[in-house]
C-alpha cells in the first residue's frame, strides 16, 4: 500500500459545480497535512494546510479525518482557473517530522 | 516573495555524462530539497540539506550526489547519467525543517538522458 494515495482522475467537472477529493495516508502518527496545487508544466504551490478542526479559505475547504486516515479538499463554485493537479502531502514518517510524502496528485479539469 | 531558481528548464544529456543541476533561493532559508517527479509516482525526495555542507539522503539517493557550499545554493549531481534518470527535477526550500513548513519550489528542470 502506498503511504499516500490519491485518485489520479481526471475529474471532469462543469464550471460552477462542487468537487471533492480524498487522500488516504497509511501512518496514523502523521501530524502535518497539506494540499498543494500544480498547474500544467509548473511547480507545486501550497494551496492550504489542513488542521484538525478543518479549515476554509474562500471556496476551498480542507478536512482531516484521523479515524479513517484521510484528508479531503472541497472546492465550491468551481472556476475554469481551478483546473490543475491537486497534490496531497503528509508528513508520514513517525521517525521524521520533516520528511514529507507526496501523493501522485488528482487532476481536475473544469469545463465551461 | 520567495524565489527559487533552477539553472535550466530543459536539459538533454547522453548516457554516462556527468550532469549538474543548480538551485538558488533568495530567502535565506535553512533547508533545501531535491525531488524528482514522474507520472503516477508523485514527488520523490532525492536529497535534502538543513545547513551549509550538511546533507541527508532521501528516498531515492542512488545515482545522485549533492553539494551545498553556500546557504543559498544546492546542487544536484548525476555522476553518470542513465536513461532511467530522465525525469522532472524540482528544487525546493523551506524556512525550517519542521514538517508543517511550506516548501517553495523552483520551476523545475526537465532532464532527458539519451
């Protein structure tokens, strides 16, 4: 089993719709969780950190479910500019609080 | 704004050549990282450095070495390039080593080894 798993997609979604991604992780001792966004042929950039209580940033909501070991990202009222690959990142090593494990990413395509 | 730059966007080398990839950051970050990104595999850590002249192996260090002689510069060296090292190479930096710190990435170097 991969340490961090994501559905590769692509998710094809009409503009204005709500879309949600999940990401599962294997190490129950993980403490830090993030969503990064990567545009085509560009570098990853931090979208948001994921806090235990869940957090929201405009149209984006991130949630953590420790019992089931997954994090989620919800995008409301999707825009064409949301088209990108979304990378789930977890500090998945109990013996290393600085080494991050990256999911392979979920590709999102927003259609007009 | 944090800026991380990489010496080349695209590079084509032949099998057996020695390859140098350079990365420079301008935010006085302590920590720097080299990843490779391949389709379906996500980013995999090759090496990282938490201080000048310090380096640690990541998940896939075989066939690579690194150098950090100055705080702002972190170099990745492919001692003898092989075709399975064809990949996108991404450099990143972060303020501290703690897992909750944002990593800032350079634009990447797409390396093709023929």
